[in-house]
């Protein structure tokens, strides 16, 4: 059992890929609540409620119980000194309490998000296995919720699939979490390929083997969904669902839309005007850049053939929805890579933008080493003044920058050391011949700093390493 295993010794079976959940060690500061975080209220991403955010790392290609690419999630816990790998776990479908059985190619850990879905004050971990077959239906996909507790992730878990299992729908491949009905419990929005299935948070969800789902069709959708995110666009206290979807071939045109939250849950009609996109493969990154209490949306794409004015374009949030008539175009230097995360790193009340460039070159011209850049948010929107760039070549960051690492493939912001500022976990899924790794960069006085940074791999968590793609996903508000 995950929660009951605190203090257990890592076994050779797990290191060899057996996939059981274990933990190891009990550092001196690990069970000491963070005074600053406790004073500020509940910490986002905190599985055990001690005031430090914890981290789930998706390794969808990991071998479990001898099954190639069955997949797992490595779990490690925050502490005063930051993420402390001495307390860790390996979560898979071989773990006690987790429904299902490891099967080759399931890709458990293909998406990993977090939220308190039962409202008990402990963050829960939500994991997709996007290639899992449901009966004879190939790659229908499934989602597992593992519930938090005072001891960390517990042995209480549920697993479910779409109301109608559809071949190659990859249910759970794209997810977002938000309290859409403002009842104090997070809800889960899950793409089933063409519609968004909503699992409403409930106090008894851990006793509900097959949770009831409602569905909505995203604005402009009907054929496919590219991206889901949550945020309060109109500032009314209800989380809204931000979607990118398409009606026909995704190469034709996509649509950015917002479905508003309400006391009855998500509404099916758009909040404000929808935005036509040149194609569907756009990110919609959500956060409050100008500090007015309403979340804004930044659009971006990794494709180079899209119009430049849609790259890093900000649509301000207003009481009526996104201000589509007055978007804020990016006026700084062109940024390589793709917008990944909005979070207030320097604590000034304005969310900053993390741009991931997995194609950044290593010294010597080796491709796809990867880097991230942090662009500061201000009351006058995003700026590259004072921008920071980090890679495994940055002085003070452990490791070295090598080709095909793909540093920045996933990014998650959370307060792992309890100082009141979000830190960054950076996925490096191709490092060490595909074993993967995660870099931890902590917030300093005026932004991210290399001081105290760390690089952790699957071996640090007692997890299977060979070809695991550890770091493909990181527990956060939304995937992709």
C-alpha cells in the first residue's frame, strides 16, 4: 500500500521492474509542516497535507512486471530543503489498491494531473493509461485516481474509462482539473477524442468504482480535441474550461473557446467569443498575467508555418470572457519553443510564462538537448526584459547538456520547499538513453535560480530505468 509503506526499504524486485509501491527513508525535515505554506492555506499538489508540494513523474514507457511499456508514475515528496528523494514511491497497475493489471503497451503515466477531487484537503493523483485496451477495444484508454492522505498517496484508488469505449480514442490522453461548480472539490475534464467527459468531484468518490460522467462538446469541435486547460477567465470564482478543438481535419482550422463554470457545473455554450486558429495544434496556456484577478490565455504552437502574430498572443480575461477584439501581440524577441506554463515565480502578483524549447542545441551543435526561458509577467503583459534561460548547461544546474535529451518536454510549477513561491520541475525524458530524468529548479528572491537545483532519475526513486521515458509527464494542472 502506498500510504502504509512509508519507511519501507526499497526492494530489489522494484529496482528490477516489479512495480510495487514502496517508499524509503524518513528525512528529518520531511514530516515537519511548512509554517509559511500553512499560514497561507492549502498547498497545491500536496499529497500528504504537510505544506510542501509533492511530485508525480510519468514514465509511460517503463517496464512493470516484465511488461514493456506498461508504464508507471514515480512519486517523491517535498520538504523544507526541496524535493527529497529519500521518501519515494513507484505507482503502477501492479501496486496494491490500484485497479487493473500491467500489460505491455498500456502507457500508464501517459498523462498525470493533480487535484483534490474528494475535498478532504489532500491532493489526489490522476493518471491516464492512454493505450489501455478495454476488453477487445484497442487503445480506448483509462484513467486512475489515487487518493491522498496524511501519509501520502494511499492505497485507495479507482479506475474508469469512457462511457463508451472507442478504439484509438485514448481516453485520458488530454486532461484538465478545476472546480467548475465551486463546491470545494476539483472536477476532472477528460478528452475521449471528440467530447470532453466531466467527472464531478465528490466526498464519496473513492467509494465510487464507476463515477458518473457528463459530456460537453468543445467550441468548434466534434472531430477532435487538442488541448484542455482550466482557469477563472471571468473572475467569478468558478473555474472555466479552456479548449482547443477542431471540426474537420486538424490541418484546416482549430478553435479556441471557453466553457464557463457555474453552480450547475460547466455550461455547454461559450463564454464570450470563440477564436479561430490557423490550425488545431495550439497550446492554450492559462494564468493571470496582469494581476487583475481574471485569468488570461496565451496561444502558441510548435509548428513554424503558423502566422507569427498568433505566437505568444495573449487574450485578456474579462467579465465577459476572453477579449478577442483586443489581443495583446508579443513584441519581444522571437522565442524558440512553445509556451508551457504560467505561474507567478517572483511573487509580484503577475504570472510569468515558461517557454520550453526542446529543440535547443547543446554545445557542439547537438540537436534536441532542450532549454526553458522564463518571460516575466507585468501589469503591462509579458516582457522579455529580465528573461531567464536555463538548461543542463547552466552553471549550478547538475548534469550536462547533451543531444536528444529534450529538456523541457514537460514542466510543472509547485512549491516543493514551502517558501510560498512556485518552483519548477522540468522533464528530461530522453536523457541517459531514454531512461529519463527530472530537473528541479527553485524560486529565489527574483525568479528561478540554479542554487540548490537537482537532477533526479528513476533510480533515485527505486523505479525501473531502462527506456522508461521518466519525465514525459509531471503532475500539474493540465497536460499537453
